[in-house]
C-alpha cells in the first residue's frame, strides 16, 4: 500500500511539473543542506537547468556544453538518493522517476529559454532562469565543498 501511495504521489508530481517551472528564489542554501525535500527539489531543478543549457549550447559552444553536462552528471546520483529518501522507495525505483522528472523539467527549461531568447535575445536576460542558474552555481559550489571535506576526513 505504501508503494502504491508513493506511485500515485509521484505521478501527481510529474503532472504538476509538466505545467510550469517555479523560480528557485524561495529556496536557500541553508534549506538545501537541512531539508531533504528542499534538497531533492533543488537538485532536480539544477540538474534539469544544467541539462537544458547543455542541449542549447552543444552545437555552438561544445566545450561549455560539456562542462554543464559534467556538472549535471556529478549531481545526478545525489538527486536520485534524495528522491529515494523523500519518497521512501528503492534507489532503482527512484532512478526511473527521477530520470522522467529531470527529462520533463529539462524540456520545460529549454522551451522557456528559447522563448526568452526570442524575446530578449538571451536565454537568461530579464528571466528568472538567470537567477536560478546563479543559485544552482552556489548550490553546486557548496555541495562540492562539503563532498570534498567529507572525502578528506
């Protein structure tokens, strides 16, 4: 029964995610490190944003795209672990749902960035996406620092 409820809530979340992207400005670094649910949301969104940037820049700026791809792939397993914890499901189940969520969000970011590019001649200018990218950069930097410190212990 618990797995059934988890599946229903995940499907509901997938449908909700498919409609729009909310800016990350209601999250903080402190919340990211202290609240597993917030951590999951931020990881999922940052991975999706990095993936969208990878897709949109890979032809014209392949080296830049490669850097964003590496960042997304570094965070990806931690996003799955966080998803598994918040939904109380196995890593394997979480991996499937997480992939779907990230893929959906990546496509939403791509659409939003393309619209903004047509309107403002920039993917980020006058858009919450630039703010999200700055926040994701801070999250990634802090996350890498914590991982590095844990590895040195």
